C-alpha cells in the first residue's frame, strides 16, 4: 500500500520561506487530495474483508452446522429405547420392529418435521418431478412421495380423456412394500391425492407363490397398484402388457432397510427400461466427516430399533458394488445434497445400457 508522507507545520513554514521567490504553484485542493486517497483505502479494506472475514465466517458457519447436526443426531438417538444390538439385523424387515397397524399413521406424522428440517421434503418433490411414464416405487412405505407426483396422465386415462399424446407425469403407478400397515397409510394418502381413486373400488388379488407377492390392490383398470412384497424377490413389471419395463424406478431410504442392498439394486435394474429408463435413489448413510460417521456407528442399533433402518451404511460403495455385479448397469449421477447434513444424504441416478443383451 502506498504511504503518503506528512510534514509538521514547522517543516511547511521553512519550505514556504525558501521558495518565496519561486513561481507560485497551484495548491492541491482538499477535495482532490481526499478523492485520490479514497480508492487505495477502499481497495485495502475490501481486500482485508475478502481475505479474512469471509473465510472466518464460512468456517464458523460450518462449525456451527456440524455441532448442530451432531447434537441433533445424538439427541434423537438417545431418545430411543436402549438396544443391545451389536451388528446389523439379519432379517430384512423394511420397517421399525415396533411398528404395527395402530401406530403406523402416527409414525408417518412424526416424520413430517424432521424431514422438513433436514431438507428431505424438498428432495421428495425433486424425485416426484422425475417420475414419468410407467413408475415403480420400491419400499414406498407410507407413501410420503405420492402427493408430489404429477398424476394428470393417469387421471386423464381414468376419465377417458387421454389423447394421442399424454403430458409428462405418471401414466401408471406400482407401489411395493413389505409392510402391510405402512401401505395402508399410503392407500389412504392415494385416495386424497388421485381424484379418480375416490370412486374406484379396488380389485383384491390374493397372495401367490408364483410371483412371490403377498397380495395386491389394483385400481383404475390396474393402472394403479399396491403390492405387498419383499424387495429381494422378483419385481412385477408394469400392468400394461405393451410395456414390459418401467420408465422410472424410485426408492427413498430403502437400501438401509434390507439385508442385501446389492441384490435389491440388481432387481431394480432388471425392471427398468434400458437406455431411457432411470433408477433414482434417495438414501442416507455415511457422510463426509469421521466424527459424524462415528456417531452414526455408535447409535446405529438405537436408530434401527426406532426407525427400522441402518443409517451408517456406505451407500455409494454399495451402489458401486451393484454396478460391478450387474451387466449393463451404469451410474449416471451421485450427489450429496444439502450441505447441512454433512454428506449423509445421497442422491443416486442409474441406468441400464440399451446395448446390454
């Protein structure tokens, strides 16, 4: 920075006497002097602000967010009933062990605030925007994604108003879950969300050994189905005979609740349309920081007892294993949205190469 030299009044007087016979010089006005000094001073302050205040503020915000996340994670876990679990549950339940028909709806209501705070509600809406054509939702649970789907194509079909070209959205829907109680909550949500459902009586199909399903409810000429089944078993294709595979396959927080996540991803790859079809997963698991992952590991058993899932799995690693073992399966995108969650939320998009035989 350029430093200007200031003189004392006596120096100024002596200099004035020695130059009294010389040609007078136009004095520099105070305003011009002030103006010339201002840019340098302003630039220096700006540099100081950018080089120190911004990094410090960012570090403080990150530290605060990390502390808040750790505190919230620990507090939520310690509220759960103490668990003697030392390892992962060997049976794929896909639901909290204490869940039954009496509290499934209450369980669903309790998720509203935590999901909003963690940014999951926003991500559910993002998933719903991607749900087009013939849609499969695996591990649909209580149907927390349903209200965000665009049901216009399916509604137009049900009302006999479908033209040659349907708008983007859900043309048919198949929801699959292992919990009958949670699917009953999803059914009630569907009645409120899809207008034609109010006047549609379900066609009930009993459990069959042939396709490993525990029964299903079909609505609107089978364009909307709820199937009770295990994600490890073969997955039924769309109800439309002309479309043997799904355009969109989605799953939210499912890989944490099954005994063999790699096998489940392999199953999804078998039913998605090669080339244009997409598998979209929203999961939670290990994050960016060791201290957070340590807390997840420490409280994994308690979290399983309350929510029925193992939140400390390496989701990205599991997906990579599935890709390596599934012919034609490719990773399109892996993101860790919402920085406040420290990388514990994982968004995965997959496709099957259309050249796969």
